C-alpha cells in the first residue's frame, strides 16, 4: 500500500483497498457485455409471432438489465467503501450520514528523559503509556486517533488518523521509550498540519501533548526557567501552538513529569588534544550537569580505557541547576597503537543512560605531518629550507616527539599516499594542478588538515585563482612594511584559546616574545564567510585564517614559516604557538566514529564489502557497501543503519569501531517547569496545562457506529442493495418466464 497517496483525493482510511474493490465493478459490466453478443439470425416463419411479442417488451427488458447492472455495481462500490472505511468530506456530510466524528491528535514525548525513574513511583513514560492505554480502551464510536512521536526522527506512530479499535490500544501498550532526544516544535508542527487537513472532516479536532515538561523540553540546558535562559526552541514551540489554534483545533498539555526529578549527567567528553599518542599523557575535557534543586558535593568520575580503570577525578561542589567543566589528566598512558575506547562513568541515578559516556579513538605513535617545501635550501651553502624552522619546532628532540614531520618537494607529492598523514603543509609552492587539487580536496574532506604558507618563490595571488570552496580565504598582493615600523601581532584581537597561556605568562614576568613579533612582509588574507580568524595583526589584518571543509580544515597563513618575512620562528613563543595552532586545526582522532543516537556510521571499506559489528545487548549491526557520488569523484563507503542504541560497537575480534552516545547536552536537564511557566512557554492559558493527571479527558459519545465512521453504514447499504438486486432479478425472471409461456400458447 502506498501510504503517501493523498487522502484528499480518495477520502478513505485505506484508499488503495477501496481502489481495488472499485475495480471489481468491471466484473458485472464485462458479464453484461458478453451477454449482448450478437448471433447470426435466420428468418423462420413459425417464429414471426414470437418475435412480434418479444419486440413489444424489448424496451422493458433493456431497462431491467440496466437496473440490475446498476444495482450490482453500486453494491460492489459500497462494499469497497465500507471495507476501506469511508471518511466524510465535510462536517455537514458527516452529520447527514449520522456521523459526528472527533479527532484527537496525541503528540507523545517518547524521548529518553521520559525514562527517568524516581526513587518511588514509575517513570513519566510508563505513566503516560498507562494513561493513554486506559483512555483508548474507553473510547467509543465517532472517535479518531493519530499519534505523533516527539523524539528526534522517531516519526509518527499513527501518521494517518484511524478509528478507535483494540489495535490502537495494542499499539500504545507496545511502545517503549527511545534513546533519542526530544524534538518538540517539529512534532507540534506536524500535529498542526494534520489538524489543518482534517478540520473540515471531523466535528472537532484537538491536540494533546503528553510530556514531562522539563527545562530541556524548551532548549534550556541549565536552570529551570526557559524564559530566563532564552533559546530558539521556545519561539518555535509557540509558533507551532499558534498554527494548531489557527487550524481550529484545541490544545492541551498533560504534564506527567516528576516535580522533584534530580539528574546528574555527563554532557560532554572529548580529548583536549586532537590525537592520543602512545607513551604520552592523556588529557580529556569533561562536563557534568546537575539538574537537581540541591548542590552535589564531591562527584567522582571514573575513567576506563578498554574496560580497565584508567583514573578517577573528583569534582568539587556542583551547584543546583548548573554545569561544571574540568580538564582531567589520566595518569596511565597507552603503550599500544591502534583503536581503543575511553569511558567516563559517574554513580547511577534515576536516568542511567547519561551517567556514562564513551569515545573511540586511535592511539598513534606520533602525528604524521607532510611538509611540501618550495625552497628546499642548500645545506652546503648554509641556506635553510623554508620549512626547516617548522620541522625543528615539530620535532625538537631525537625521540618522543608529538609530531613526525617528513619533508618533500612538490614534484614528489603525486607519489605520496596522503592517507598516512594527519596534516599537509604547503610552504612557498605554486598552486597544484587539477589532479593535485583533487587529491588535496579529498584528503581534507576525509578529515585531514591542509596548511598553506606564502613565500617569495610564488605569487600569493595565484592561489586565489583556484576554483571551489576549499580555501577559507584568498591572498592579496604581497605587502612590504617599513623597516622601522613592521607589522606586529595583535594579541588582544587574536583567538583567546591560543593566546591565553602567553598572556598569563607575560603577566607573571616570563618573556615569551609574543609582543616582539615583527612582520616585514605579508600577503593580505581576505576571509570568506564563516571562516575563523585565529591570529590578527595590527589594524585587524588577518594573519591566520581557518575554515572547515568536509570533515577536515584548511589553514592559511599571511606570512612565511621561516625568517624571510618575519622573526616569529626566532621567538621563544614559536614552538608552543605552533603546537597550539596545530591543536586547534587538526581533526580530533576518530571524530567520525563518535556518534549520537540516530546518526549513521560511515567508514572507508578497506577491502571488505560489508562489516558486521556487535553492539549493546549483543545486537548485530551490518555496515553495507554504498556508492557515494560527489562532484569530484564517486567513492565507496561502508554505511550503517541509524544507530538506535547507545554504547560501543566492536568487531567480532573485540576491536572498538564506534561509540554511540545520547544527546545529553540538550536533553538531560530534568528540572521541572511549573505549570504557569510552561503555559507562558507554550503561549496558552494556565488552565491548558494539566499537572499530574490521574486520567485523560473523558469523551462523549458522538456516533452510534461501532467503527466510529460511516464504513459500517456503507457495508449495510451494500448488503441491502445486493439483496434488492437478488429479489429484482428473481422477479424479472418470473416476468420473462410468464411472457415466454404466453407467447408459446399464442
């Protein structure tokens, strides 16, 4: 059945079932036409008297046959309409046919916060399910129901209204809370659209929202007052409610939440640095949310790497309805390269699903950086390559460096496999040809980092001739500054995330040289929209511009990475500054493998056509090969179905492949919103908020039919017409028999 067929064209619950039944009308028509087959006639003297008598009655016989044909077709049409459950076009037609149906559109919050279990009692979702089940069991004729799930991407549970029946009750009883976040405004908008479609067919339309009325329902991440913490969710919800009213429907909220709900959640977990290196310290950044009405002291967070304890961090007092972010140093480094999992866990409370959070990451021995040098230099003449200073900063020691730089010339770039590197640095080189540009574009799109430095061997403006949106800025003509008044770095205007430690060190009297950077030449950068300016020179001139492209980033400098145009490499701050810049522009390890519930996992196939994964509860997920068409070149990737369960997904050998978490940042604030405040958020009078309902609103009987529509009436009419057709056929047969007998006697 094609559920997308417009109901306005065929006003039936099952339009294609009616179409199939209506097609059966052709059967009596075909039989009628076959009975009219002409035979070759031969005159016979003895039949002349019979023919004369027959001709006197031929007009009456034709009318009888047409009447029987009409009755048969009408009976089949009514039976098909009854089986498909005909819906009256308008309220007047419904009243004329003895049917005054009422439509109830239930917007049911089935997001994961509804699974919160208080110390005593049942969860809001179980309570809402019990109330809806009891309500559906008491519905009588004339009642129609549609149910829309409010969780993100859950879709309607009953997209098209159906008459009340035990199957509706069974559907409600079988529903379970999802692990997705809430999407209230879109769900209410769907209800408004459905109400607008049905307002001329039903005698009345009402929209019920069954939810827990928490602060996160309105996009409030901390506190309990959504109006004091404004977000885009409240205006969107109000617009949807106004659309419901404009459609002529009534709106009511049934609040099944827990006024004393208290939840502690891990809302964010990420590595402080873009890569985890073997033998190095592991730095993570963690955010906790306390959405209770009392402060929580000494909250302990336990960390596990591959299931083995990796450390513990105790947070101080987290005040009521507030969050706290902290940087954590894990004392035990990883000694084996490869894929691992990190899990942070707090004590279990009433909502266990957001009490732990996992990350999948790949431990590397070092971050591989490919440096393409346009001025290789001549060691015999004491001339350094343009990337020599950068190479020394990235690898200052003999071993144990965070970075592993490799220097090549531009002519060698086509022979290098870029998949082995996290970043590619182009220093003082001409723009690549079409083939090289495609390779670099694919490299960045997969999550790599491209860094571009200008220089004296190439005109920076040549880079501006490249097509596409790969570059976050365009170069202008080179500028020479006066020797006595060179350009300097504007520390205040530059990104504070990079400058903060240098500013703090200078405040303590430590010479970093950050205020003594002199830039004698530079290529002006003109950023594109949505690009970020990380470093700025005097006068607001960008020095370092970064832009996102696909899953990676592109960084463009306005000066060289050696001392030809600037003295930056000779300053004490050069090494830590470069490290902080790389930390800011490198793509975090395993970014595409750490997902939220409802997202899909996409990986490169690496030879296999499919890849089975084992998730929570030993649930198997199969990644299938899929062709992805892009503007540059199509490629094959492994794609999973939407991930509906939070947890770590592994191969059969136990290698972690992906981590799926709930969207705790936007949904774990369970602070209950009072009825008066919730009414303000919805834009309705306070009496429209029913707090702690014991039962849903009772329904008055509006029709006498058992199905609640006119389908039963259509069935009765169809059977009645079939009986009429049978009696008429019998009567007509007797008349023909008597006519024939009379003719024979004559």
